[in-house]
C-alpha cells in the first residue's frame, strides 16, 4: 500500500471551526508533507461546525491546538467537557489532542463519547476508526469507518481510510471499491490514486495500475514520499520513463535525499535504458551513505553487465562485507562468483 503504512501515515488535521482553518477536528489520512499550509478545507466543515458550534472553551482549545500547544489545548477541552459533558465537539477535540499525545485509551474513550452523543458524527467515527486501525484492531476499525462513510456519503477522507484498512486486512475487492469511491469524491487526491494504482499492481493489473499512478504523479507535487512510491510502482508496472521523472522529482523535493531514493532512481534509469545514468545515481547513493550495502550490490550488477568485472567484484565484496545477511546477499554471492569466473 502507498507508503506501505511506512507510505506511507502521519495525522493531518481537518479543521472543525466555523469560517477558518485553525481548529481541531477530524484526523485524516496523510502523506508526510511539508505543504500542510496548502490543505483545502472543504465547505462541509462549516456545516459541521454549525451542527456542533464551539463553546468558548472549545474555541480556546482549538486555538491552542492550532498553535501547537497540546497541553493548553487538552486543559481547555477537559474544562469544556466538565462544563458540558453533552458536547460532541468537545469530546472529539479532546480525543484528538489525547491521541496526538499517545494517550490512546483516553482518546478512544473521548471519541466513543462523541459518537454516543451523536451517532451520525462522521468526523468522530473517522477518528475512532483510524485509532483502532493504528492499534491493529482492524475488524473494529473497518466497522467504524463504514459507519463514517454511511453517516456522510461524500466524506472522501473516510472512504480512503476505509480503503487502506480493508487492504491491510486482505479484503482487496472491497478495498478497490473504497479507493474508487475515494477517487471519485476526491479526484485530485494523490494518495487515493496512488494507493489504488499500487493495489492494482499487487493484483497483477499493470495497465490499470499505470493509469492511476500516472494520474497521481502530477498531483503529488513536491511530496517526496508520494513521488517515491509512485515512481517505484510505475517502474514495476513497466513504465520506466515516468518512473524516472517521479524519482528525480522525489530527490529534488527532499532536503536530504535518502540513499534509497538514488537506488530507486538507478533502477528506473536502468529500466529506461540509461545504464550510465543508473551508475551515476548509485554513486550518489554511496556518496550519501558509503555503508549502504544495497547500492554497492546494485552497482556490482550493473558493472558486471557491461563487463567491468574487477570493479564489479570490488562492489559485490563491499556489499557482502557491509551486510552479509542481506536478503539479496545470496544473489550478490552468485554474481560475485560469476564475475570472478568471467574475469
């Protein structure tokens, strides 16, 4: 799955404040992005805010949460709950701030109280479902996220969260349907399209995978994690040229590109017929981290392919010296022996 839940999931906030994107609210799916200031807050937020208007204490807590002061936000939300235990918005926000501080039992209790007060409170159901997913209580999470999508049929984030949870649970057909609904509701959502593409790839439908991954590529903008996952998927789907583009953009979008990004770029360039560019990318990876065994092993394979056996032998030996129990170590040893025999 996108980010493989490595994809790839940090919480973003969907504001639940009338007229401004600064309050607490529903926890969503997320890419690890530096562009949080560009998040669009949908019109339905105002409708939800009107349904659950903010008391003075809730407004105070939301302002503290927007400012990053979790302790002050929690204090305000706890006081709001003490003043009015029947306020679903206060419980939702208290659950969110507790979750952000890893207070998981308290967060679950708060979300459940919000749902108890308003069984159709889709944002609270969404947050509760995500928390259960994070706690690996997937069947419960699926049930709650289905309730969220039933409560608000156009809640694209909840459909996406449901899709990812279904995929983790191995329910691929249901996950595909949920991804398709998420992309219908949010056609410009890079994560929804990328995850759908990667699911198609795992199902062996490379052409369908490539369609969604190509659509996701321009939507990912400067998100290095998203671009890397899209590039990897495009390469494996047999579309090397856009894979190269995605990986080059991922590296350009990273302040300190990880050596793995250069290794993936090397694979994409090699698949695209650019052997020298692939070797150059691996040299970059080794320059970033001289002890990155994968880059040495890949470089050995590429050097051997063009008959540079002495250099290939040195690269394979270095890879094995660094990580002799690597998953690819048996292949490196085999290629090392072949290079020695060919020398």
